[in-house]
C-alpha cells in the first residue's frame, strides 16, 4: 500500500494489537452495521480484510453522518486504534483484537440496497448474480477465487520464465483453424465477402514459433469456440499454451509435473496422490479404469474375466467373448444388502448410460456367489470369478459383457458412481496421472473412415512409422494427457516436424496435398525450412482453477462469464447493430424463415431454447 | 536447460574455455558453413547463441553427411570441446574461444534455400518478410526484439504483482463500446441479427472491477480497432490496462513513474532525461513546446512576443494579436547561413503543415536583426524580440502569428524539424514527462458542440465542478499523459465514480439519461452501489517497445503483425467462408455494387488500395 493517500493509511486487514494508540485512516465498504449501547459499530471491508469501526454519539460532528450509513456505502474513516474491551475480541478475524474509534468520516459514495446479500454466502439466483456481477464479485468466495486465479497464473509465468520460456502474443484475428469446432467469424471491412476467424487455439502459430527458433514458447492464451453450450463451456476460455523444440515427451512431462506440483503444494491445501505422477498407457488406463481420464484416487479396478466367461454356461458371457468382445467386472464392498430392484433399476441404469444392454451381478457370500445368474457358474468358476475380481465376503460383483468400448465405458461410469455413492475419493487429494501412448487414429464408424484421435499434427512413435500405410489403427502417437480426479487437465503431443511424415499422415486420413496446402499451407511451407523436432501441451486454466477450488462450474472461476446461452447479461451482449455498420462490412441480415419479413432482429431466444 | 535430452547437453551460447576437454552435444540450425583446409566449419545457431563446429574428413562416418549441410538445416551434433588454435579465436562471440570437433551428426530436418538471408541484417522486402515471418523471426534483430518484449512485460507483471495488483481477464466477446473508433463485430449464431463486438479497450470492465472491490487491477490486454490503417497502426494492439481504487492522480503518477524507471534502467542501455519526470500542465506544455506531447530532450522553447508584436508596425503581427491570436517565436542557432529561398520554401513548408499561412524570420547579427521584415521593427523592438527569444548572434528567429492553436502546432512542428535537422536530441535519452490538467472538454468546430477531450468518464477537478454547466470549456479534468520524446506512451485519468456527476457531464455533451442508459447502462447502474473513487492509466505496450528498441514501425515489435492493409499474408487471412457458415450466422454477403452479380468474394484489394 502507498502510505501517502488521502483515503487511507492502512488497509482493513492491517491493524493488530501492536498498532493500539496509533491514528489510522481506512477506506472501504460498509460490510455490516450494528447499533449497540448507543454506539454504532461498522465492519469496514476492503480487498484485504475487515476492521471494526465504532462511532460514539459524543463525536456529534460525525455521528449524525454515521447514523445514515448503510451496507455497501463507500467511506473513508480516521480514528484511534484501540484494544477491544476484554471479551469482545473476535479471534476469527486477524484484526479482531482492535477497533478503530472514529474521529473523522467521509462518505465517498452511497449505495442502494444490493439485489442480494454481499456479506453472507447464501445461494443466489445465478441470472441475478451475472447481471450484477460487480456485486457478486464483492462476495468473499468469488473474490478469493479471482485472487487465487491470479496467483496461479503468476506462478505459471514465473516458473516458465525461470526456465527460459518466452511469452509471445499470437493474433486474435486470424484464419479459420482446422480444429473442427465452429469458428467465431469477424467480417473484414477492407475485404468484401471475407472473414477473419478468432483462434480456437494458437496451434499453428505455436508450431510456427518453433520453426522461428524460439525453442521455448508459452502464452496464457484466449481460445474461442462457437460450440453449443454445455454446463461447463464458455465461448472463451483460457489455456496455458506451451511448446518446446529439441524436446521429448519425457522432458515435457517432467516440466509440467514440476509446474503442477508447485501450484498444488505452493498455493493450495490439497495434496498430490502420488509423486512422481503415475504414467499409464492408454491401453492400461482403459484396462484398469475403463477410462482414458481415470480417477486413480481409489481402487475398484476393472478385471478381465473373459477367459473364465468364454467357457462358462452363461450364454451372455460366452457369447460376448465369442463375438470379439470381453467380459469384465468390478467387486464393490460396503454396499450392505441391495434389493434386486435397486440393482436392476438404479445401478443398471448407470451401466446403461455407458452403452451396456444390461448389468450382471452376484454377491460374494460365505458359501459362494449368490444372485440370479449364480446358477450358470460352477463352484470352480465362481471361485475363479471371485478371485479374479479380488472380491471379499459381502462384496457385490458387477459384470458387463459386450464389445470392449462398451464394457470400458459402462464399468468406468459404474466405478465413478460407486466413488460418489460410497465416498471413496478424498476431495483434498489430487490424483494426478499421465495417460500416454494413445492410438494416433480412430475409426469413425459413421463415416467409415480413419480420423485422427487428437489432431493431425501428432508424431507417431518412431517404431510405428512403418505401420502408417498398412495398419494405421495400430499406430501409437506421441500423445499425452494430464488427468486429475477423472478430469483431463491438459493434452499435448510431440508434433510432426517433417513435411514427408506430415503428408503420409494426411494421406491416411484422406487429405490430399491440394487440400493440405489450402488448409495448412503456412505450416507445410514452414516445415520445408529446417523445422526442428518439437512438442508441447496446453493445460486449461479455467479447468485447473475449478479443480483446485472445488468448483463444478466454469462460471465460478471467471470474472465475467457468459450465460449458458452465450449471453452477457450485464453488458447486454450480443446486441443489434446499425444498418450502416452492416453495410461497411458488406453483409446483410438474412430474413428469418420462421418469422415475418423484417421481424425484429433484436429478439432473443430465452436461455432454455439453447 | 534440461540436461537430459537426446538432442543436446548444452545450448549454443554455453561453452567456454573451462569446458575444453568435455564432450558436448548441441542442437540448432546451420547458420553459416565454410570449407577450409579440408575441414568443414559450421556455425551452429540456437536461441542462445552460436558455436563453431568442425568436421574432419578423417571421421569418414559423418563427414559425408556434413558435406551435405546447408544453411538452416536443423541438426544435432556431438563432439569434443576444444580450444581454438591461437589466432583463430573470435572475441566477439561468447563461445569464440572454443570449437566443437564433431564425432556424431544427426540431421533432424533439411531446409530449402530461404527466400532471404537469415544470417545477415540486410534490408528485405517487407511483404516477403511477413509471408515468411517464421524465417524473419530467426533473424537476430527480430528475435531479440521479441525476447526483449517478453522481458518488459514480465517486468511489468512482477512490479504490479509485488504491489498487490491482481491481473483479471476481461471478455473478448462483448458489447459495442463507446470509444468512438470502429468496432470489429462478431455475428452471434444463437441470436439472429445480433453481434458481439471485440473490445477497443476494457474501459468499462476495469471500472466495473473497481466497483467490484478489487482495488488494484491490471491486465496485459488486447485491444482491437477497425481503423483505417496508418503507418503505425494494427488491427490489434496490446496495452497495460491498470486501475486503482481509493487513489489519486499523484499516486498513479508515482507508481507508473517507478514502473517505467525500472524498465528503462533495468532492461535497456538508455537513460532517463530527468528524474522525477517533469510534470507539465497542458497549458505549460503548449506554451513552451507547442505540443501536448512535448519532446523535452532539447530547448528551442517557444516564446510569446505578443506584447511586443501588438504595438509594432508590422501589421501581420499586430493584426494577429488584435484578432485574439498571438505571436510566438523560437530562436535557432547552428543553422549557418540559409538562403531566403530555403527559408521561404522548405522551412516555411514545415510551418504550413501546422496550419500557419506564413513564417516570419529574422537573423540576429552583431549590429541588429536582419531579414525582409526587420525594417518593420524599431531598434528597441528588435532588442526586445531578441531578448524575448534569448537569441544569440547568428541565430535565426522564426515567428508565427495566428490563432493560438495554429501558432502552437506550427512552431511545435518547426521545433521537431530543427531537432532532426540539427541532431539536437540524444537517441539514448528518454525525455519522459507527464502532461496533466487537460481541459475536460473541447469545442468541436464542425459540429458546433462541446465534446470530451479524452473520454466521458473523467473526473473534473474538484474546484471546477461548479463550472460544468456555466463554462464547461474552462473545466480542467483529472487527466494525465505520459510522454516520451514527443510520443504519447500512456493516457489516464481519475474517473467519475458518482452517478450524479456522470450525468452532469453527459448533459454537457448532450447525452440524455435515456441514451446514457442505453450506451453505458451497466456502468451507471453499478455506480449506484457504492462505487469507490478510482482512476487508472493504459500504457501501450507496442509503442513502448518501439521506443525502447528505436523501431519506427509497430510491425517490427509484434511477432505476427498484419500488413498495412490489415492482412495476414502468412496465414492468408481474412478469407472466404462457406455459405453454410454464413447461414448459421444469419447473415448474407451483400452484392457489391461495382462488380457483376456473384462476383468472386475472395478477390482482394491490393495493399495500395487501402
């Protein structure tokens, strides 16, 4: 704080017993007011804390003004720092041992009654919060989140700067990107019929910066996607974009691990489940957790019982294995006695959201497995199943028999369901892990073609280069995701830096050299001039803050979010523009087929319609 | 550097005499190649430096590969660090005492011959540089500028963070702003006929963050304006946006002064002309320098000779004073003998660009003033003029007689003309100064009305509040500019925080409460809830880097600038989009009146047309 200031000498979190006897001036907002024993007590709030200020009727000059004070008025107060009378201390407040006895009071601004309470953390309608975001941000929780976000981002910048990363700004007005999501477009006034696109990510620019020789680049970058809105999406989000040259997957993982460890251990009370972060291949993650975003904080790992199932008399099981699928299961303890209705209803429904047609279950009792399907298995088979799943007495055994993807997805979801139901995961622990060795391509069933699993600039594993043309679906890419508690925090890869390999990958996914040139011309040309081996990763900042602050919703970690319908209720955006503006941009509004001619362009759908 | 890396153990700026005898691996680009005495010498370049690598034909395994090396190939080399033979050291290079004798060579990527030389700083056609920006950025000067920019911005962030400023991101998709320049618009897919606007500055958001109680906010923010392009403009630029609550002009100026002093003294070889930075009122700056962006590194200050002129027999002078104008002049030494043609041509032309109809001049000789108008002045008047201008023998005296604004503008330009002509200003000195006390309003001659000189959210001086309705043009605003060497680096103000004062200012400039509500509704509503006194400033980052790196052009300080015609030649943006995309956005292209129906929307004007 600058100490020479007509509004304050200290901030409202500063004063302690040691200051007793001093004269102090504070500025801030009336947080609470209480009248007691003829005195007026004000809790004065600023960004740094709360200090109790008392007004005595004997100070006639200011008492009448103090009587007018209401919550959220902005004031500046001078007075003597005094020890609170014994018994009146507030140990919960750093300033709780003192109070300031006012000798001067300046009202800097009055306040109408806010549409919701600032001083208490009670649920408030979100539309109201977003419309009055500047008041919502005064509330302790929001304020602390935004301050925390600043500290995290500062930590990231310091960390990377110390390791010789250079932050470079890339353009917001750029060309349409190939990432697949919908672009936000900006009509170009100087180029009739042409448009800029806002960046979905600086992917091409960061690779070009590697070609440019910066070697270690990062940017806290805004990324914009015009997606259909879901709970945790926003038109704009922020990512740490980082890229290195002459690097390897190991180096990138090591760096990011060090960065995230520093953030968690330096700035939060959470602990990291395992250090170094476990590294799972994609295959292992699916196999053990049924997910490429595994929550590794708890067990309930999937077990493959296909071998036992194949030869069993239970047709559902043996049939699944015969048709190339698998049978896997988990053993769950602590469920007590579940009614058959509950299992076949609620729990089976969870498995069905993952695509399973049904959920087989048994219970491990002292004398064997019980349940409707137990009869299909011999004692020996029952013992094998029980052993395979590591089931203890009293555990329920749940099985899904289907194609592998369905088995994984269904049991993966079931696993998370029991996590929540049984409280298996510690909220104060971050189960951080790496998932690596993703297949480079996946099969698009609908379109009957091979497509990139992540993006088309990823380098295949050296040893798989020969498979590109022959068995592309077997090619493993140098891809890696950072996962925490079942959420993907970051995704990255070692990129292709040689034009010949890039073209081979394009060929696999059916992009001929003409299309490649049209879509990625700058990058392909750049690769012809000594592009170095390079790779990077892009952790999402919003998602990181959500995780570290236990916030389920992205709107809780941004200062000025849009609604789920992509609207800014406070600034009232988007809005209509003038015909002159449209003319300058060489565009016209389309008539809306559903409405009458010239219907009001300013009408807007309600949130529910989107 | 991470030392465990298959590509390198050291960077190319690392190795010294102390490393002789060690084995080192380097990665980077072939900067230069020389073949001499049977050996091949490669200058290997990376981001950190250059190291000489030698290939000996006796190492047959790698020599044949080394023979293929060409500039800009990307390679990794291992070898023994060896002292260079006596006489072959290069003292200009930190690594100039050693060389690496290659024992292993891996070609990571080849390179076509670049379209211009990377290793030499020769002029290159700018269009070519922008098209191949990733190669242009490999050149030492561009690379160093971008690295310098990173260091400056990092310094700013560290400085502000240490002073409890919090960086908060404000939205890119927002409502149309009132700043006056043209907005970039983004059609809203979910709201037919409606548009977001990209921010021209976060002005309203930063004020709302003050209402929200953050007290000390900053952001390295992107600002976008769809202006007609001039030499030093770009569609996007970057500013340090900062705002404080419970603050004063003095505090803001002191903070920014400390910040800029740290940048200049910590990161550059330049010196600051005067500390603390001189503070000039607007009136004083005009009076002394004829400009509100004065270059204070040299004298040639303007002198008012209206009093002498008023009673002189020279009608041009006395007439100007009579009709409410003034006569001012400067005395310029070191010009030697100028022909009358030169003065009445070249030099008078400079004055005319400032609006003057003519330029009066005399020369101070031993026996009095000479020149065509000398005869109009008595000996006494000549002596007075000479004294008023502080002219020494041999000086030329130049006068402009006109309305004040014309006198200031003309003599101000003349002053800069002589600065450049006579080399009066030291390029290594930053003449930083503050200009304060700007009038709040100015008279718009064309529209016959009062308008805000800076913006309409500026707080009048306390003592001038009473003049708002009666003599608005006399009201001084709490406005301040930071100026360096004749360039405005930053502009700021203490803002209005009370709705009643804001409405009075709106009334002066003819904005009624309905229009105010429509244009600034969120802010005016926010002000009703205890908005604190606040103010801030917004230094332009690009301009600062230009100044510190002696770059006349903004494109030299951005990694990926657009052309003067707002085009990205590398990414080929803007470009056409599909009819489907337009449909989704509820817009259509207008037919271009000048072209045939359905003319190619992708055709683009050449740069010269814009």
